[in-house]
C-alpha cells in the first residue's frame, strides 16, 4: 500500500477525540505562561479537504523508490566496509581483528524518521574506527572510490564547514555522507545500543564527530518520544510539503530544515497524543502562530546521558541556545539550536506563514496554496552565481549559498532603513538555473521586496550589499585557489522587469563591460509611477564593492 492510501484510510478511520476545551486545557497545563486560543472548527469539512490535497499531491513513499533507496544504501555500505578493511590492512591491523574494524554506513534525518519521499536527500553517516582519518582516508580515499563509481552523476567534498560532508548525486539520488571518527579501533556491532558511550568518549576531543553521531541520536530520541509514531510521520509529511510550497524549507539560506520541522511537529504530537492527523496539522498552525519565540521549542524526551553531558558541556550548550530570534532545540546532548541560521528577515517570513496558515484553516486548499514569489513583490534583486566548470560551480554555489543569510542579516540590521512593519523582504529558497554568456553553469537567487506602507522611508541597499560583497570576496580569497578567481563570479543586480524573472533572465543583464546602468521599461511601478534601474555588477574577481547606488 502506498503512503497516499495509507494516510487516507488512517484519517477516515479516526474520529475527533478531543474537544476544543480539552485542547485548550492541555495547552494551559503544558505552557500556562502562554495564552493560546485554538479551535478545530468543522472537522469533517477540514478532513475532506485534506484528503483531497493528499490525493492531488500524491504524498506517498513510493515502494519502488523506497526499495531503490535501500538498495543504494546497502551498496554504498558495502563500498564503505571494503574501503575500511583496506585501510585496516594498510595500518597493519592484526588479521584476527579485521572483522571488528569495519566502518558502517547508517541513515539519519528524514530516512531514519520515516518521512523521506522521492525528492528527499538521503542523509548517511559513516562511522569509522580511530585509525581512519577524516582528511586523508574519508575525503581522499573514499571520495576517490565513490568518484569512480558507475552511475555517479556528481560528487563534491565540503570540508571547510562545521558539518563536513561528501555530497553527491548517485543514480538520481541526492546523497550526503557525514563522518564520525570513534575513539576506538573497533566499531560496535549494534551502534544504536552503544551510541551514548561512543558520544561520551568523544566529548573531550572531536566536536565534528560528536555532532555527526548526534544526528542519528536525535532521530532516535524523536521517534521514541512519539506517542503515535504513525500519526507523527503522516502529519510531518504534510507540513514539509506545505513548507516547500510556501518556500520556507531551505535551512542553508536561513529558513527551516528537516530537523527543525521534525521537532516542531514532535512537540505538537507530544502535547496532543489523542488527536488525529487532521487535527494535528491544524494545531501545528494555531500553536506556532501564537508561540512566544523567546521560549525554546524542546521536546520532552530527555537524553539519558543528560547529567554526564551537562557537567562537561554546559557552557557550550548555553552558547548554542543564546540566539533570541528563534530557538528549536535538539533533544540529544549537547543541545543544538537548529535555527541558528534564522535571521530577522527569514524569521519574519516563517512567522508570517504560520499566521497565514492559522488564518486560512477553514480551507485547506488555501492553506496549501503554492507561494508565487514573482507575483507577490514589487521589486527584486537578482544574485547570480556562475562558473566555467561544473566542478568549480558546485563548490562555488555551495560556498555562496552558505553566505546568503549574512546578506539578509546585514539588511535587517540596517537600522533606520529597514523595519518589518514597513517592508516585507524574502529570498527564494531554491535558485533558478539559467545559461549565462561565457559560463557553462549558473544559478540565480532573488530577493523580493514589497512596501507595506506607502509612505515608508526609502530602503537603501547599497551599504549592506557592498559589505556583503566585500566579505564574500575576502572569504573567496581564503577558500579558493587563485586560478579559480577568473572562473567563478557572482553578480548582483536590481531587476525591475518581471519577464526577466520567470526563469529567462535577459542576456542584456550580463554585458561584457564591467558597469552597465540601464533604464528599463517596466510593468512594476510604485504609486508614484517611478521606474527603477538595472545594474550589473562585476569585476575581475566577480564582485565589485560599488554595488547598488539606487534605492527602493
């Protein structure tokens, strides 16, 4: 049975099991300091519309996809095992001990939680004995083996981050492989039963391996804490689909990632174990549209090693939870704020979508309506990332994407110019591919801007974008070889022609000259009828510090 039929039958068989009064009483017990007002409205009407959405969208874990995913995980697991055995032989490990020295490949994230679909990444963790090194063996030896696999469409290593991974597309599957190096020459046969001891042994040494192991531990704790795991999985799939439609699902640029959505949904399932899937999704919007975000979202299942880890890691824990914008905390120690990339502007967007969802709850079709980015804003800034080689492009794109939240922070902190009551600003969570002259690969992100008050002060973007360009240029010099400078560029342009934004950027935006200022005939005008300038920014390194002189 596919997921679609399974979920439809699940909802049809369950009648509402809690009244509005019972729900509000439960909320007051759990969070008496927060004043909630929730209402389930017409449950039958809501349920029928949700069934229609499920049937239309085919929210299903297709058996064929699941089977192929398992086969690929098993095949990659064999590669990892054979590779680790070879590493052991090179280290002259005793033959009698070889069988205990094999690295293992285990899933975490959406695959472990059971919410993966045909568009989900496969998140895997390679757990290896101490004689296998991250830099030499993992990022060189294993990377080389995987690179030569038939069916490998794309592979890249991302080393200089807090979460180093091998990122690849293999036989159509997007796969991320994390790495944990144990403080032991043996890998336990049953990893999950020994995770606490393995993490304890890593506390004083290797943060990256510790947090890699915590990826799996968090999934286990979330699953164990669910009173009804099937309900949790089904409701979470709906919310993740909603987040994609409303364009608030990209962790890398400052929205929420998979672990954040999982914790948010787990909290609702814990608070209301007796409600059905339809009510759970309804409560999700009603609760988080009223949540006091100074209060962290923490699920109730405590890490069994909490006392040990508190003693050793409390200061690190406090540092991670010190972000006051939004706090969604992992259950495994050391606690980690999954929303550390959320900034003032992306938080405004996320919270607005929670509120919109709560307001539209009488009509699921409206709740789940896709967000049309280009129809919702008056002005746009295009950020194009281009490269002459595919290899450089994937590294350059990942590097630039990771820096985009900093641009939003700079704009949000532009005191006296930007405020959330006067402007709405969003960034697209997924770039649009377009072919740019002289470059083989390109990807464009857009900032959309809308005045909420006609008499709002002009929003000057020159200073934050200039600062962003300077910092990006500096980081680029530190992270890329000099010969790559002329193969990779980033352009920033103020775009006002809506036709350019629908996946077909006009080539005239990318002239051979360094500076082009053009007056564009536009169908986007403010109430004063003003047209706006398009400026192409480039230099020998692809970034010019004199970025936008114009204003919105």
